[in-house]
């Protein structure tokens, strides 16, 4: 693919914005390869257990070696196994990924006070005016990459441009371990030579429709009038024209606090037993609320997600009077929502619990506690029991669990 080759010595005009996009390379899979040297150079697939090609669930991440076999995130794990049965299949270790993500974001914050994290492994930085500290764009990008590699052992791809959309595209052009810069004033030229799928912000269906209309490169959109694009795509046509021409004035904004938190599980086989589903909801509530306490958050709205066979998904929500992060109130609410849901005899393929309307635990108002809960124990008892279990798990790991989760002896 032909792309614009920026002059690495090009200095940014200080009146122009310097926007950086940092994208970690195959983040989950790269961490597994770093933590397990025997995985290096091999196709690594992070996700559900493939169970010899009969597993349920999807791929969370794939190493570059695995991607050569057509494996990518969100691909059903059974298809991934058929494409590469000899790959290394590992279950995700989200605590480890979050730990390294925090390190990466801390590094980025040293290059700019404006860091907008858009996922666990990528972020925008506004580095306008930092040339005297970190040098021109190519030097800035090199420094960011070196810091990440030296402090985490991982590689990142970096794109630098005058706006967010082109910086995002640039970081993707030279993956992995790449650095790509679009010099100021050459945005339209930079974009024009790219195939349509690189038009960030245009979804798969939009690209397919553009191709059906005879648009094959971004320059074809550039050469179309705004009026024609609006006639074809409505108001979105103007946005398409702006993105194709490298026009994007969106600011880099400070990352906003998490809005929701959730966990779900896809069953190995479709389930028709309500008692089993409710037991799994208890386990999900236990894991989810432990994460909430670790992050110091509570939430008011509990949402049940349920997927029935073959593949129909539903959600049911309830907003509580007080914010919670204890397992019993989250579990009880999820179970009540499940019992109020009519699955019409269909089997359950997936269940999940989400909590939203979050707030920081330390700023929560004192709880208005009832004298006794439905179980006959003071509600504060649940909070203290949860905290003791959290401490025990921290000291002794996941072998510490609730007695109710221990399977009976056969």
C-alpha cells in the first residue's frame, strides 16, 4: 500500500496542534508472551477455552503470529481453533493487564497533562507546545516508545498529527512497534492515498456502501462534494467529507471516570436450570463487587444481561435507593430481575451483571440502613464480611472462597 512518507526532520509549526495517539501492540497477547518466554514467537490466543474446537465464547486478543492465521478479537473461539489448532490458548489475566495499563498511562501523563484514555491499551495526548521539552514530533514519538519499552517491556505504535483522527490512523499504519508522522499542512495528501477502511469513524457498513457507490480510496471521498455526500448519507455526509480531508477539530479531553462495570459468562452448553443460573449469578456478583471495592466505587443501577439460545440478548435493570458494592445486594437484585424475566422455556446461553450510576466510595453519603435485611442480619455485616474476604484473597489468592462456591464431594 502506498502511503505518504513524511520527512522525519519536519518541524511542527508551533501554531499547530501536536496530537499523539499511542496504541499498544497486541496488548493482552504481548503481556502473555512477555510473562511466559516459552510463548514468544508462537501464535498466542487470549480468550475462552477452545475445548478442542467445541468451546463457547470469543477471542479477546491475538498475537501477530496468530493474526497471520486470520485470528482476531471477537472471533468465535471455535473458529480460531479450526484456523490454528496449534496456537497457545490462554485465559485472560485482567488484573495483570490493568496493572500494566496503569503503568503505561502514568508514563504518558509525564509527556502531557492532557491524556485521553480511550481503552485499556490506547490513548490520545495533546503535546502542543512541548517541543522545547521533548523535541519535534519524531523525537517526541521516539521518547514515548522508548519509555514504554524500558519500563514495561512492551512495544507501542505511535502516530503524530495535527488532529485526533489522523493521529489514530498514523499509529495503525506501521504496526507493530511503529512511528508514523503526518506533517502539518499535508493532512489531505496523507489521507488521499489510503484505502477506505482506514477512514476512522466510518464503520464497516458505511465502507461497504461507499464501495458499492464506486468509492475505493479516501481520495474518492475527498473529490466528492459535500452536497452529494449529504444526499447519500444525510448529515453524516459532511462528517465523512471532513474526515477524508483531514479536518478534525475535536479536543483531547481528560479521561472521564468509568461509567459502568460488568462481568458475564458464556456457558459451555445451554442451560435450562434456574437454580444453576442463579448460582452463577451469585459467583458473578461476588467477582464483580470485589472489583468494585478494589477500585473504590459503588453503583446504584444493577443490570441483568441474559442471552437465550440461539442468540437473542435481553437486559433488565433496577435502580436502587443507595449506592452498593456488596455481593448480597447486587446478587439479590440480579436474581430478582432474573426471576421476573420470562424466558418462555428457552435455554440460557449467557448471563451477566452490570452496575452503573457509579460514584467514588469515599464520597458516598452514609447509608440509610434498615435494622435488619431480608436475611435477618444487619446489612453492614455484609460489607465487613466482604472486606475480610477481600483481605484473605489478597493474602492467599483465589483458593480462599465462599463455602457456597465449593462443589460438593462426589
